[in-house]
C-alpha cells in the first residue's frame, strides 16, 4: 500500500514538473515572438569609437551579429530625416511585389508635352511618352534619391499619394516606430504649416533591420551605378552612398538624405568576415564629412574586433571570433584605435581614409664565409624551400660572396579617397534629372500656395524671424536683401524652383514681379537668399 502511494506521489511530482516546463517554454516562445515584432537592442557602448562626435547631430552604430549598440548619440531624439523617407517607400513597394500585387516588370508611363516652332508665330504641340519599368523607378528612388519617382511609386501601389502616405504611417506603427511620422513620400521640406518628415536614429535602425529581410530591395540599394531606360534613352545614376562605390563587396546600402533642416544623413549597412554592422548618421554639415566619419567609425570598430578595415581583402573571421569569445568571457576588451588625422583637419581631409596592404619587398644578402642556406633562412625567418626557389638553387651548395635574393612581406598603409556625389545636395532638393510637368499634387499646391507663416519679411533691411523646427526657440537676424540668379530651363516650374531653393512660391513671385504661374525658358529670375 505504501509503495503504491509513493508511486502515486512520484507520478504527481513528474506531472507538475512537466506542466511547469511546458508553461515556461510557452512563455519563452511568446517572448521570442514579441521580441521579433518589436526588437529591443542591447547597449554595449564603446568609448572613443567615433572621433569628432561634434560633427554628428545624432546617430548610432549597431553590431547586428552581436545584437549590441556600440555607439549612440541622441538615439531617441526626433529629427528631420529628408530622403531617408524613401526607405519606407521602398519597403512598401517591395512588400507589394512579394505579395503579388504588382510586378517589377510593370510599366509606368509618363507623358511630356513640347512646343516646336514651325514658322514665324506658328507653333506645334506634340506629346512624348516615357515608359519606365517599375524596377527602374525603384532604382531611381533608392539609388539616385529621385523625388518625383516616389510619387509614381505611390500612385502605382495605392489609389492616391495620400493613401500611400497613410500606409507609410500605418507600417511605421506596425513596426513600433512610435517617433516616426511621414507627411510626404519624398522627404522634401514641408511647405506652409506642413511639418517635415521626422524620426529618431533608433526608429531608423529598426526600419533598416526590417529592410534587410528583403534581399530584392537590398540588391537595389547596393548598386554603385544604376542604368535606367525610359524607352527613348538610357540614363546612368550614381549611388549617393559613396561607400557602396568604394567598398561594393562589403557595403550594401541603404539610403542617404539631405535638406537644410535635416543636414546630410545616412543609414548604411556593411559586413566583413561574416560580421554585419548598421550605422545611422543624422545632421552632418556636408556629404564629405558624413561619408568620412561613417567610414572611420566602421573601420575603427572592425579593426578593434580583429577584422581589419574595409577594402583590405577577404578575411575568414576566425581570429575575430576567438577574440570576441574572450570579450564575452570578460578576458579581453574592445579598444578602438582612432585615426587622429581627421581630428583637427579641414573638411576635405574627411574625404580620405586608409587601408593596410601587404607587399613583398625584395632584399639582397651577400653570403659570408661559413654560412649555409639553412642559417640564412633562419636569419631572415623564411622557408628554406622558398629561399632556394627565389634563387633557382637546386642543391644546397653556395659560395662566399654570392648574392642571394630574399623577399619579405611588410605592412603598408595607403590612402583611399571616399567617393562623394558632388550633385547630391542639388538632387535631393529638386525633382531631378527627368524634365516632366508638375504632378497633380504640385499643381494643387501651386494654386493654393500661401505665404509661409513661419517667416515674416519687411521691406528695406529685412527682419527675418525663423522658427527652428529642431528647437522651440526663435531668433532674430537683420540682413540685407541678397539674391542669386537662376536661368529657367526646359521643364522648370515655380514649384520645382521653390523646392530646389527651399523658398515659398510667393517669395519668388514677389522678387521678380511675376503675376501668373508661367515661366519662359532662358529667362533669369532672382532667387532671394535668406540669412
């Protein structure tokens, strides 16, 4: 009887243990599912990793392989993001393709009307249709940061641009990007009361991680030069992310951005020896500084974990894995060595970095009395077989006074110039490269444009009160009226010119006494320069 009771109690204990194990397993699985939905990134900040932090408004560097943020500056603060907006446009487009709603081979047709003078006071109007594949339009948006192409994508993927912007914000909410807000598809500055698109470095990191799950989109972002065919001619665009051009085998994306409010921005991904990193940089003063600091930051980290620097040739990563294993067991620490050449140098010096190469250097040894090949090989730390091969010696006999050639491998630093697109600033501000008419959205804005309420202008010496979107403070500055001149090109409209120079349409019309909305090709117009 006692034995049966003992067996019963043992069975109950085993049953309870099994139930507890299943409960813990279910909880862990639920936790894992939740973590996949809104990942939390661990902080393992490395001091001294980034030189000249004051040149960066905000950003972070994330070690994807180790799931650690290794550098962070204002990672949770909200800033304008300019053309980094197109990351979300590309994500929604590629999801629609993967869902079978649209195809890369879909054709997007845009028409342009031209006037041709056939004789005196006689003009003929004709229309030309440009046919782009959806893949080419996506390349224009992601590689060349072409602004108008995002409107084409929006209209192809949704019923209207407004509906697509709603989808962008819904996707941001789904991904847990609580500090991200979109008002347009391109990232161009908001007009009138419309704010700029905004986000935080941590939100952009999470969005970047979501994009890396789509190899088709990552393949596009890693193209150094994209060739686009519109059915009439081909155009080749340079990737605004110069690091993709410099290190095409290691850097694969993702997007650049620039407006005056946002500064020069970049979300970049790279891998070396199977080790992946993602960096987010906001608010640099120039593309040269931005690209140089990102290259320096990544190289400093890769160097510190025993992977060498970008562009130094293939590496298996075995030494790095052993070192990082020691770091995990707290037997070693990651200590970066910062290249100080950029610390006190002007901006142009940021355009250069370096890599280490290994060269074979030839030396000559004169055989002395009593020496043999074995002793000479040991002296120079080379293999006996190599010594014989270099000097074409078949036997082991040598003579006094004989000159022997030896080769040794030495480390050498060489300077690398980081590629920067000189037209990035212009192209990110204008509907670029393709002369097309205003879109419906542009026409509506043109018809309903009002004076910017954030800027007050008085006649004579101007008092300009500018409200900074990044801070709530207002400052007053007295300046004299200053103008630059813009020659109207084919396809130019008041809207495009105002967006290029970040002005209100009424300001341009007032400076040039323009009453209507038409411009004549070849005419020079005044562009007011603020501040």
